[in-house]
């Protein structure tokens, strides 16, 4: 009696799934959901088309590997790690060493990286090009082991939150979700929380650090990658109290959408859709929670070489790729569903990165820095205003 | 804001509460009928939609499940702005999460939509042995502050559908006459302008 009561009254209607109608056997096959494990051990749910794309992508990765080996044969081993090539993006400082051969090498490298770093080379290339190696070289060899030993057994707000999040970071992953995986992730996050007490620990970093661990293989290298990311690659204060840096990035992103995708921006404004509703997670987790792992890592390949502007390119591309569909939407929910479906099925990194760089067009780090400077005062005023309002509630309460 | 069209109501609903109180678990139970022991931590917010039929209306919830960590609170106005309903969640085995819930209630009373339907959910009701917050205490608090209160368990599904159903029912009643008493809003600051300046 009670069971039927609840069924009758609640009558929950599930959202009907919208399938694209293609009158072929392939479309029926494409709707079968299959579960499989990707290159980094994540369980992926996708349809047959997704699996096919993933196989094509794997083949492309192998081909790209051959390109890297061939270049290594002609330019010498580790040519891409030489400072005059690798740090060209840093600009002016190295102007004096600008030789034509270095310049061509740098251009070649930029192109190569946008096409993807072969997974076996990733740890080495990231570590060097991001500046992590340089950062590590400025402190004693034993820095990381000393740090982890020194903080062992200490309990802070950050460590409590980290412990709470360990089993909630990619649960079910064959390595991350084991006692060994938890312990490694814990040491990296706790270590960092003591290195920079302003950041401490911010939810979101657990996903970033977890993926770094999977790629870098060693805990210590993952730690330095996290450090260089937060201290040099990303805009500062992204993860500190009240996330002010993140608020700034969101406003910059909103402005860039208006410039680069004006039709979408106008339409979303009519729907009262704030892009940061979806983009906040993208920027804080660096897409690791939304894109398939290999696609995320391809974004990170470029991120570590070209800097934080890459996040804007990719975020804009996700909107751009679905321009026509987005323009047809009438509700905020529909917009989010389209974007979520898009990111979850983006198994082809080249499709995304081609749009991100060729269709979106160039944006210099300089332009973006200027944008940030412009937005900062407004963000600070807004955060301050909220704080004051909340404090005034408290005062009223105490009266 | 909830909008009516042929008894179809679109309602934005936001879940707020301390980290680990079980906001995402409540939503997962309601939307998919599932429960997992370790739910991925939410960053920013996660979006879900679910439709409920009540009496003579259909309520389509657009649910924003927000991140609980303190520093994410600066993002909250974006999610509760224009919300027709809110569920403020605490964990019955954690006194601090109840105190945090009260702060959310205060913030919503001051900054949220004045007609917002607010529910207080004492989650993890299955953890009776670890209880730190008495149901009576929460009930009294809810009554004094114009919320309705239920103890829920996303794990056992107790009261999960019920709390959403109760919200839907109240929304469908509120809808035809958005401001039945006229007096309710008067004692609250007219915060429309203030909230428009925030995060717009």
C-alpha cells in the first residue's frame, strides 16, 4: 500500500533522451552504451562511435610518436628541452640568443605540442617545458622528502578536507582509489598545503593532482608540477580564499565570449545564462572532471607550454563547436545539457584543439593580462560587498 | 524564478550546505535513485533536472548542487539568484554543519528571492548512533525561520522524494498568486538592487 502510494503521487517523469535520427543501422548501434577503460585507467561510458573515435585517436598518437622520433633523429636527442628552444615563449629575456635555427625549432615545437606529446615523453617534456625542473633545481635535492616528513602527522583544516576528499577523487579508478593511490595523493596535497598556506587546500586541486600523479609517475614530480602550475602557469589567487583569481578569469571569459562568439553570447544573455555556471569547474579542475582523460592531457600539453590563455581557447571552443545547437535553446537547462554532452564525448582532442586555435583565432597573453587588470577592481569590490553584507546580517542578529 | 505555463512550472532549486553534508547524494538519489558511498566532490556546482507531477501541476526542477567548501561560498549568489526553492542540508551527526546551515538560511533570507520556498534537510538520518543534532532542535529552528524541516537519508532513500515533492507542492500552490499575503516581503530589505549588482 505504502509503496504504491509513493509511486502514484510522485510520478517521476524521466527526461526523454533525445537521439539524433539517422536512418541507418549505425545509428542504432551508436546508441548502445558500452563501458571501457581508457589509456589512463578511467572507466568511460560511450557509444560505438566513441569507441571508434578513441581507436582512431590511439592510431594518431602512434603516428605522432613517429614524428617525434624522426625529429629527434635529425635534431638530436632532447632537442626540445634545450632552453633556447623551449623557453622561447617567455619572450624578451632570450632575445639575444635568438638565432634563426632556434626560432624555427621553437615554431616546430609549438606546432608539435599542439598535435600532442607522445604519452611516454609526457613526463619529461612537461617537467622541463612548464618550468617545474627549474623550480625544483633552486632548492636542495631533499626538499620534497624533507617536506613530507616534516608535515607527517600534522592536522590542519586543509589536511582534514584532504582526507575527506581522497576517496571522493575519481572513485573507482584502479590505482587512484587504492590505499597506495590515496597515500600518494595525500602526500602531494598535504605537502603543498604547507608549502603555500594561502592556498592550503582547495577542492578541485585533488583532481588536478590525481591526474598529474597518473602522468608523471613519481610523486615528487607530480608535486613540482602542481607547484609550477599554481605559482607560475595559472593566474594567481585562483584557489585562495574566496577564489578571487577564479572570479577574475570568469569575467575575462565572459568578455572573450562576447568578442569571439558574439551570436552565442547574445543568445545566452537573453536566456540569463551566466557562462561561469559551467566554466567555473572547467577552470578550477583544468577540464579534468569534464573532458575524457586523453583530451584533458592534450589540453594540458599546450597549457604547460603556452600558458593559462589556453584555458580560454578551449572553453571558447566548446561553445563554438555547438554554436548552431546552442542558438536553438530556450532554457538554461538545455544549454547545460548540450555542453555536458559535448565535453563528455570529446574523445577526439584534435577536433577540439583545431577549433580552439584555428577558429577562435589568436589571443596574446598580453591582451589577456590587460583584460584581467581591467576586471580585478570590480571583482574585488563585489567580493568585498558580499562580505560586508554578510557581516551586517550577523550584527543585526546580535542586536 | 518559477514560471507558470499551463500548470507547467519551471523552478530553479539550489542545494546549499556544509562540505560532506550529502547535497550531491540527495540529488543523485532523487534524480537517479542511486546511492554511492563516496560521491565525487562537487566543484563549483553540478546541474541536474527532474520533473515531478503534483496534484494538477508539473514541476520541472532545475537543480543546482553547489560545492560545500568555505571558499566556494563566494560563488553561491550566482546559483541562488532567482531560485524558487532551496534545500539547506546539514549532517545530523555533525553539529558544525547545522551551524553552517543556519548561516545559509540567514544569507538566503537577506539576499535570496523573498518568495523562495526553503527546506531544511537533516541528512544522514540513518546514522542514529552518531546523532549530534536533535530533531526537535532543528524543527524548532525551522519553524521560527519559516522553513519546513525533514530528516532525510540519501543512503536509505528516507524522505528524499518527499522533500522534493513537498517543495513542488508548495511551489504549485504559491504560483497562481505569487504574493498572497502581501505582508511577508515587507519586513525584509528590498535586496533586488543589491543582488543585481552582485556577480551580474
